C-alpha cells in the first residue's frame, strides 16, 4: 500500500514540474515550457543597470580647471549605439592668474592685489557625442569623443564693493563658446559615472575683460577635468 502511495506522489510531483510555467504562459499540458524553477531576483542583476538606448540621463557635474572648482548639470540622450545628443550648463569663476589673497592687518580684511572685477561665467551648450568601438566593448564601459557649442553668459561686478552689494552693479556679456573633449562612461550597480577631459574656447573679443588691472582676460575657457554623477 505504501509503495502505491509513494508511486502516486512521485507521479504527481513530476507532473507539477513538467507543467511549471512563467506568469502569462500557456498552462496546458501541451505547453513547450521546459523550465523547472522560475525565480525573480530581489536585487537587479548587473545587466539590468545598463542604460537603455535612447534613455535621457541627467548628471550632476563637478569640474576642476585653472578657474578653480565649479558645479553644473548636463544630460545625454542616446540616438543609437554610436551617437548621443548632449546639453550642459555650469557655473564657474573666471581668472587668468592665481589671484592669491593676502591679509591686511590694518583693515583686518583679505584682499587680492590689483583685482578690480569679480568675473563669473555660465556656459550653456548643446553637442554631439560619438562612442568609440561600440561593437567591441561592453555597455558597462563606453569611451567617447564629444563636441559642444553654445553661448557663454559672462558676469562682471566691481571688486571694491562687498560680494552681495556688487551684484547690483553687475554687467552681463554674451559670448560664443566651443568645447571638445574625450571621456568614458561607466555603468555599475549603484549609478552610472562619467569622467572627461575637455578644452573650452570662449573669446571675449577686443581688449578682453580685466579681473586684475592691466591683465585682461581674452579667453573665458581652458582645460577642464570633469566628473559626472547620474541623478
């Protein structure tokens, strides 16, 4: 009797395995599904973190240049495996010397010798990114070349006034800006990261704009090292 019950149990167990299915699949005995166990991972697999083609991705950008540190934002939208559209904006100071501060013991204030204006810039650009070797490298590592063009919003205010007071006397200029660079995009389990090195060229024209007296700034650009963190 026990042998017969065991045989029936094994037959039923084997039948349940043969007819196991994924959600939404045909549950009839004629189903061709041959999976034994179906599971859903509680955490995304590595492949699930790779950005889909044509996805719009937003980045916080941190940069380092001769002008010091700056912060910005940019976005990328893949057109295909070879190209992406990009748009960016960042805010930075502008200078062409180290502009070291000194302490004045008579006034108790810090000052920069010869400085007459505080200069800032806000480049707003759009561009095209070209990925290198897309068919030979994995989606987790994507080196690229990039070129951007746009408008550089340059602001100048008098150094002799206090920082906040000086904004009431600010002058705004609009100049063209062009940048070219190279970089790489990395996808991981936490969030995508990008690093890049680019050169920005933004001629002011004429005699330039003075930050330090008799030392005008003629190019509001330079070499930038950038780190992009996906938002």
